[in-house]
C-alpha cells in the first residue's frame, strides 16, 4: 500500500534519487566526535538516549530545524489535497501547506491540528516518521557511534557470510549491532560497497538455486569471480593478486556514492583480498575534490581508521537543501595526499586517488557517453563491470521530448541514458542496477522494453528482486513525508546478448 503510494507520487515527479538524502548524514557521521564539538564549549554528549525525540521546529540542531522549514514550504496537507481531488476544483482552494507538527512524530504533516485529527491515514506513517526523527537526532547526539567503526582486514581463514546484514557484520568482525537503530545507521553507510560486494562475491546470496541468477548470469558471474577470487583451495591473500588484472567497476550516474570517503569503499576491497580494484565514478553530478592545498587528513595508517574526512563541523553545516526535483551535486570531497587531477588523461574534470595498493578511485564529472571511447577497446567481461545505483531509467526525462511533445523516458533520452545502455550492452560486461522500492525497480525494468537498442538486446544476469544489502533506513521525501523509500532496496543485472561469450563457454565451464 505504502509502496504503491510511493510509486504514484514519485512517478509524477522528475527523477528523485534517495542517494541525495544521504549526503549530509555521511558528512555528519564521518567526522571525529572531538572535531564536531571543538568549536563549542558543550560537552561531547549533546543528547541522551532517552531524549532523542524533538519536533523539527524545536530541535536543538539547526539543520533539523531547517529541514522542517523546507518541508513546510513544499509539502501539501494530505487532507486538503484529498478533498481538493474529490470536490469540484473550482470551488476549492489549492491544498494548504503543512504547518502543524504531529506531536507523536514531530514532522510537519498537516495544515492544522484539525486536519491532523481528521486524518486516520497518518497512523500508517507516524511510527516510521518518529523513528526517522529519533535516528536523525541520535546521529547528532554526540554519543560514540560504534556502528561506524569499520573492521580491519579479514583473517585468511575466516569466511564471510553474505546471508543477511546480521551475519555479514558478525562474520566480518564488526562491533555488535545491538539495536535496530545501529543496524539502520550502519546499513545506510555501507549499502553501496556491500551491495557491490554481495552481488559479486562467490558466497553471494543471489544464486541460481533461489532463481536470482540465470544460466547466462552464472557464466558472467563465474568469469568475474575467476578474477575476483583465487583457484579453489589457494589462500586468498594479497600476494595472490600478482598477475591478475585489476577489476574496474564503473559506477555511472554517481552522486552520493561518489562522496563516500575512500575508507568506506575500502570495505569492498577487504571482501576480496586478492583483487586490485579501480572504481570509476562517472556522471554529471560526481563530487570532485576540494581545490589543492586543502589536505585535511593524511591517508590513515590503518585501513580501517574511521577518523577520515571533513573540514566543517556541525555548526558550519550548510543550510538544508531540500531533496526534490533534480537532486543537487554532493559537496566537494576531501582531498587526500595522493589526489591528482586527471583532466589531461580523460579530458573532463576528474581526479584519481591511489588510496591503497588495493584501491584506486577515479571520479569524472561527465556523461558516460562522452568518455566511453577511452575505455571501449579495453573492456573485458572478466574484469570490468558497471553499477548504476537508482538510475531512474523509467522516469520521464527532464530535457527531452518525443514528436508529440511528451517527455521521453530517461532510458530513451538522447541527453540521459539513451546512448549509454547500448554501449554497455555492446561491451558484454555485466550491468548491475539498483532501485529504491519494488515500484522503482519495476518502473526501470519495464522501461528496458521501450528503449531502442536495449529491448531484445540483453540477457538477464540477475533477475529483479530484493537486495540483501539495501539500506534499512527509510528515506523520507521533503515534498511529501508520506513518501518513503530505502536506498538500494532492490537489485538486478543484465548484459548484452553475445556470441563471443558463448564461444568462451569452455573457459567459463571451468568456473561454474
Ligand atoms: Zn489541511
Ligand atoms: Zn505523526
């Protein structure tokens, strides 16, 4: 019910990505606690655990108050809106905006107390809204956020389980996630790297026996795993990386994920000790580093050092940017000691950081179609793959219309994904896609059959369905707090139809 509502509401909007919701929180939670508080004389602990609920307008934190104001300027009262729909339009005024804060959840939800009382539907949302309110205050509470302490490299003999978040955390050596709230925080931080790791790893929960991997998909995944892992029985060590090709992951249309600090992405590498990764964030809204001369923190000595990034403290947090329409480009990221401009190499605004021997990150602020030619001839389905987090294929284009003046879907738009997917399919590399709700996944999958150069040109690798490593936190839309989605809720994958890859079957059969 809720998810159906989500579809309708989101479908009526230009693309909205939950990715953008996450950015300010990443900044907030990745600071050192002492840094967050150094400019004030307040004690480290600002809120106790029994004092996490505050109506937005009365929150002790300016960014929360600013968000409340943003919602009050955007969201229509649902009671006004429904009477507006049912009565003759000319006899009714436009729905009024939400001004009244529900005393139970603290969100501005209705135009008035009278309409709040009248609305029995609100009970469906109130508990989740309350939870989100408390989560947000918890992140700012100043308590020690043990759930963001990321573990060291895995012991060679210790197998990681990918059955669900809980066993993943346990077998991967995270400190215990003893509350639902900790789980929500940690899953939101880690959903991007662990979604990739969970799909690619030989112990992936996506298998042919649960029908998530097709026979064609098994071959593609086996090819990738032949590079990601070692031969059965051999120790999976850093030394085993010698002679193996680098695994390149092209993350297209990247936004919030491009502003995640490298030590969070390093967690992906630690799942594959014998692999060298090169991550490419490519998209018009990729976050680029701050100008030279602004190195804030040296590369940490230990790979799991959580004390990385960010210069501004909570008091200097920019005013709240509402999560509507085209999500904004994330703020500039920290510049590491080894960050270098790559504009001469790629011809677009870009940077490269050789973060550790196992991980290199490149970010390019460009449309993928404009840089594909630089990779086209070296792409190899054994070592290269694409990931697209909530690409919004099935959303109407903001820029392009068809002959009758109707907006094209983004998957068919010449200025958005139109030229890109045929390029990816021609490469035969696997293309992994996530969506933020069942309806979002369905909308994107349906759009495949409408796109020239895509319909009939691909095979399934992973069938559409839930993603074990989606974020467990509800992301709430400022334009309507009844709209709630979860980052990376679902996942699927395709690759171009290929004769070549079938000729390689003999090789593939070694691994399947
Ligand atoms: Zn109203
Ligand atoms: Zn409420």
